[in-house]
């Protein structure tokens, strides 16, 4: 069971449906979805695919880590 004060992180391979599941779960838990890929794309103006191609996986993973730490720092629990 998820405690009301805990964040919920979904981890998995690309294309397995994490975003879809996150939206459903967030709706049921009355929480906001914190989509790391969408946030990175909005901040950089590039797709994840473009970041991988232009900057490499290591650069993307650093951005992803920064965004996930930001998610965990949210006062209200997010999915």
C-alpha cells in the first residue's frame, strides 16, 4: 500500500507504458504526474532522442537524475 505522504516512482524500459500507468495511478491517488522525460524535453526544447543523438546517454542520464531528485524534493507526493 502506498502511504499518503510517499512519492511513487515508476521505473522501466522505454516504451513499456510508464507514462500511461502514471496518469491512471495519479488520477486515482489525486496526485500530480511528474514526467521526467516531458520535463527534460520542455526545458531543453529537444526530444529525448535528440538529446541522446547530440549529447549522448551520459548527458541525458544526468539531466534525468537532476529531474528525479527535483521530483523527490516535492512537498506534495507525486507520481
